[in-house]
C-alpha cells in the first residue's frame, strides 16, 4: 500500500481533485484544506458523498458538510452505491482526477468475515491513482459509524418473515423427511435463504443462513437432537450447505440492493428530467412558480412558497409569488428570521421540523427564496433533501431566465421610448421652426418702413402671421392631447351637440387650408345630434379635415355623412383623393406614422393617432379603408345614450 503526501510548498500546474465527504467532524478540515490547496494550485475540485442504498437518510452533518463544500466553490455530487469505496475510486477515474483526498479516522468496527474498512478498500483499489490521507484536527469518537452505514431498512419486518420462513421449512421437513430423506431438507432451507433478500436485510439473510444450518444439523442430521455429525459425508454436506446458503443469500441480497439503488436513481432522473423539461416550456415568473409548487405538491406532497427580491435587491417576505394580497397568514410555519438568514448566508436553512429554506440563485446573486413545509407529509431526509436542493437550483435558473427576459424587455421598451422621444423631438423641432420662421419673417416685414405705405402688403403679412400662429397652436394642442392620452388623464365631458356645428367650428379653425377644397354634408348630418365632449370632438374633426387638406389635390371633395347603427353614431368622411396603400391601412393610427405620401408633407404623424385616442376615450372606435374608385374612408363610431 502506498500513501502519497502533498508537499505544501510544491508548485503544480492544476488538475482536478476529488474530496470524499462523510459525516465526520474532520470533513470540515478536509474540505477547507482541499479548497485552499486547489486555489493555490489553480485546480478544480469535487466534493463527493456516497451512501449505501440501505441508508434511509443522510445525517444532518453530511448535509452541512456538502453545503460547506458548495460555499467553498466545489462541485457537489451525491451518489448511491452498495460498494462505497469502489464507487469513490470509479468516480475519480471517470473524472480523470489528479488525486483523491480522504480523511484518516479511527474505525473501531470489527471486520466481519474479512471485510475491510472503507479507507482500506479505497487504498487497495486506487492502483495508480494518488490518494492523500488527512489526519484531521479533531479526535474521532469510538462510537462513530462507518460512512455509508445507517439504519437497516425493513429490519423489523424482515426478522418475523425470516423466522416464519425457517419455521415453515422446518415443519415441512418433519412432514416430508420420510419421503425425501434428511439430506433433501437442506434444499428446502436453501430455497428459503435465497428468497429472503427480497424482503429482508443482508444481516437477516446471513443470520438465517447460520440458523438454518444449525436447525438442519440439530433436527435432521443423524444423530438427531445433537450438534454432532456422525459421518464425514454429512460433515462435508453440512459445510457445503452453509457455504451455499451464505454465498447465495449474500449475493442475492447484494443484487437486490443494486436493483433498488438503480431503481431509485432511475426514478430520480425521470422526475428531474420531467421537471426540467416542463419548466423550460413555461414563460413568466408566476408560471414558473406555479409549476414548481404544483410539482412539489403532486409528486412529493410538500407545500411550498417562493419569495422574490424587491427592486433594491432585498428579500420581500410580505407576499409570496402567486398568492392573493389578502392571503393570511402567508404560511403558519414560515419564520422570517430563518428566511433572512438563508437569504443573507446564501445557504439552505432548516428549522428542525421538516421545514426548509433554500436560496434561489448563484453564489453571486440570489433572486429569491424557496420555503418548503414538509410537516405532516413525508420526512424530508437524505434523498428527499438532495432532490429538493436540485429542484431549487432548477427553479433558480428558470427564475433568473424569466427575470433577465423581463429586464431585457424593459431595456427594449426604454430604448424604443428613447427612439420615439428622439423622433418626436426632431419632428416637433421642425414643425415649430416652420411657423416661427413665417411669423418672424412677417413681423420683420411689418417693421420695415415701406410696409406702412402698402396696406395690401401689410394685410398679407398679417394673414401669414395668423396662419402660422394657428398652425403653431394646433401643434401645441396635439402635443398636449397626446400627453393627456398617454397619461390616462383624458376625461370627456359628454354633452349633446349638433354635428354640423362641431364640423363648422373645425372648418373655421383651419381657415384658408380648406379654401381649394369642397366639403359636403349628407342630408342626415345637417340636423344630427351626437353625445360627446364638444372641444375634444372638434379637435378630432379638425385633425381629419387637416389630413384631407394635406393629402388630397386641389379641388378635391369630401363627403361627410352619419347614420345610427347598433347604439352608435357612425360618422363617415370619404374623399376622392388618391387614398392609402393597403399595407399602410393597419398602421394609419399609429403614433408618428406618416406613410410614403406624407414624407414630404408638414406634420408629426400625431393627428390620426390623437383622433383614435379621443374616440376610444368616448367609448367608441375609428376605422379606415379605401373607397372604390379612389379615395380614403374614415368612420368614427361614437356611442349614443340609451333612450328608455
């Protein structure tokens, strides 16, 4: 046997180290030593814990040591295998480990039938693999269990079954001995021993093999009712029977343990695969949380809650994700102090009553906390705790994915908002500059000495100033209306007014812009009354008429008509201009959209967007289409009062 020691002053080029973790108090020293050494050598390392399939739970000290290893930067792996030493060595070879680090501790358990300690087995099987033995910094209690040995599952039920089987075979032997002979009775005992591993532990099987040999000797082998054997042939048969019973029972029990371990591993992998596949399909934080809670309740019978951080990175325990605001209490067993300790320390915390707190996130960033309440359900130990930790990691990844997606969406919205703000600023600057330039030129002309001598020139300059001022006022009104619409502060004051009067006010505001256009009212529109906010609807009509004047050629005609449909006043505006391209119709009411025909026209692309906002604030709608033969059709649908 060869032991390799590490010279702490020796330099290395890295590699990968495997640290075998147990529940020993020396494991903390071992883990810290490996973490320090690998950091100095720029190497990676894995904390490996292997337990036997007959161990129903992992001691809390093992869980604590694995959590410490994770905090120190190790990759944590937990495996189940009946041969712990072989599993450790095999895993080290699979990982191409530079060295295997194990703790050196006293093992007072007596060898049973030549069985070696786990440390001896690791050293024996290591071969060319370097093994570092650390003495630890604390004495090892004499009563310490060997790693991987726990409470035998099914021991209480296995003993009665074994006794019943041996009793039944013995009774059958008494009845069948005259026909079969005493030597054939051993075959019946052997069948029973080989069948016992399916319902009993290994210790019960071995004990039953010994008891069956003694029963066969005492009750059936001549001379009967004594442990002496008369013939050499019977002695050899007795020894052969005992060896066959022992080996057969031992191998069968070991095969059963491996089958159980594989079955457990398969179920766990299937469960984790199903959960990972399901959580990869859902989108949204609440959907991820709902799926996780349903999985925990459906498959593990565990109630849970997930708490996320607020905008400042602090854990918000006031309300779990997905719960109603009036949920009281959040969880009767939830302790805020333990939750904050888990969040701040970034490690799982247990209250000792099958209630656990898991941080959701990485070592750098924690996005929330998972609270699991196992009280009254199954006992959260061993495999269940490892499974919960893995589920918490998957939930954390999904939540980080959704939070990053939400942040990315916010960044996109902020970028789009900045882009639109820039477009608005450019358009507004241009639109403000045009009337201001006109006003400035007109005022300069009025200040010229010669303008006082020419009344016609004076009148023309004043008219240009008035037109520019009206355009400037219309632009300011559009900007104010858009601001009120986006802020949701637009509250129409509904009144009854004649449609013709509102249209006349809109025409008057546009003045000379409509001088070369013809506007005709339908017969019904002349005396028709609508229920709306007069000032807002005048602004809508003004924007529609301004668009008509801007995008149609001179001497174009506009027909305005109205009809009542299904409780709505449908006001239609149809012109004989060029109309709008079909692909531009769905975008006609979007903010800042101007289309190809409007590229060379004045305006910000706000007019029809404001019309849509005002009409919808009244509870109505607006739609656009092309007229057969050419022209654009706009239809406003305003609700009417219900007459009782």
